[in-house]
């Protein structure tokens, strides 16, 4: 069976950046399963997997425009210190969370200044060229329920 719209694809992947540092990888015991053609994974990876079958093994390079987008300068801003709890030990590189209109938003702390905290709301992988090492281990038709929900249902409950 070939990877196509409405198929559930299971794959092992390792994600590295330009320097070769590993950013993310699927668990050895529980590879990533996703519903193909529904925007559940980044566009560059979804396109590269189109038409592949079990056993497909490849290195896939994804430009920022086909990945997590370019870094938006307007998403980097300063919040005054008083907007943070007194016992938050903020440090550059830390992630903080806020409740947004469409669910939780993650910010990365860029730096602490005399007046406040510089936060970056860009996705941590925005602006990065991504290198995936992938292996397709299963392709199956999605169930009616999965299609109705627009995502995969695994044996681990609903997410
Ligand atoms: Zn569901």
C-alpha cells in the first residue's frame, strides 16, 4: 500500500539541524503514526512521503518555508518584569507558557533586561532547515473515526 491521502503512515524518524545535532527522534518502541494528507505533520515531510511504501528509507531535507516557517521578528517582544511571578527563575533558553485565544502558547525566553524579559513566540524550529532520516514501517487505511476526527487514534487513548 502506498502513502496517500487518508492513509495512516507509521515511521521512524530522526531530526537533525544543519550542524548535525539531533533535535528530535521517534521512540524506538513507539514510532510516529500520522494521518496523511491532513496537515498533521509539516508540509515538506508530508510531500516527501507521498507515494512511499513500507521499507522506504531516506534522508529528507525540509526548508523553513516547508517546515515551521521563517522566524517572524514581530513575534519577539519584551514583557515587563511585573508580569512574571516573583518566584519564576527565568533564564535564557527556558520556555514559558501562556493561555492564548486558541489554546496554550509557548514562548522562549531570549534574554533578561533591566526592564523586562525578552520573549520569542516563534516555533523553536522556525527558520531552521530540517534534516529528517525516515523509515516507513507501516501504511494502512484510516478508520472512519480517524477520518472524522482528522487524526490518528493509537492504542494510547485520544489526543
Ligand atoms: Zn480523535
